[in-house]
C-alpha cells in the first residue's frame, strides 16, 4: 500500500471509531443513533423545539464566568452587574467591516421581536480590540445599532481573560501597506441566564428569528 493510502485508511478507522464512541456515550437512553446525530448536528435552528435551538454543549463543558471590564459610559462593571438579567453577549470590534455590524443588527432585531421581554435582557458587545476600542469609541459604535446595546472594553489582560472564559478566539491581522489592522475573531452569540450560566450558543448562521425564538423559549422555561 502507498503510505498515503495506509494513513488515509487509518484516519478513517479512527474517525469512525470516535464517531461511534461519541454516539454511544452521548445519546440519551432509548434514543436511536440517528436521532442523536441529528440532535447534535442540527445544532442551530429548529425553532419549534427549544432543546434544539442553539448549539448543544457537550456535558461538562462550561462557557462564561467572572469578568471585570469598563462599559461605554466609562463605568467599571463585572459579570455581577448584570446578574438577574439575561445577557446576550457578542465579541467583536468597532472597526469590523462586516461580521460584527451584521450580528449587531441581528441583536437589535431580536430585541424588537421580544418586545417587553427585552427589558429583561442586557445585550452586550465585548471588544476584542482593546487597543482601539476605548469606552468613547464603544459609545459611538453601540448607539448605531440600538440604544439598549452595552459596549464593554478593558485592558488587554481583562479582554484576554473574558475571551478565555467564553472560549473566544481572536487574533490581529496586519494587512500590508497603510491599511488599519483587522481582528479575526469567532462569532458566536451567547445567551447567559439570570444566574450568569450559559443557556444557549447561537452560531453566526442563526437568523434573528431563530435567536428570538430560542431566547423566548428559554425565558419561558425559567
Ligand atoms: Ni467582527
């Protein structure tokens, strides 16, 4: 056998072995392998059944935690500042050319769709570009989308800490020439419950309707 075929075959065996193990360990009692697979792969968007809205986290995986940041009015805040409210958290930066504006428009649409229930939500943008995103820059930026939107920034260390807690990836991209740098970043939207614990994670592909339905379902369950 050519080495590449041998390695390919080995890789396939490993992949199927792992898949089988995941199905075996992860499915609920009485659940068929097919149902389990569609449950974990159907990650985002069935708005009918709340259990399938948002990405299902594997058991034991936690997201979120304590943070210490500065809001767009210059006030020092922590995660405890928003305890008792639902937090809809997105990580991004004010120079973002497309992903962040799109997602924040979506968040604004979600707040509209939720009507009065939106008063129980703290919609939050956390900057992963603390070098340029001062509280003033955040204030100018968040008001473009919705006056309820809260912009949080901090020192590079504070941002690294909160990004680690939420498992957010970010990295500076320096284009050639005089163009300002960009930040590459993961783009999930996190729904945290009034107790500060993660309730749902929405991928960028989720629509405002999907997210509003997912949030409403989880609020109704509390
Ligand atoms: Ni962005």
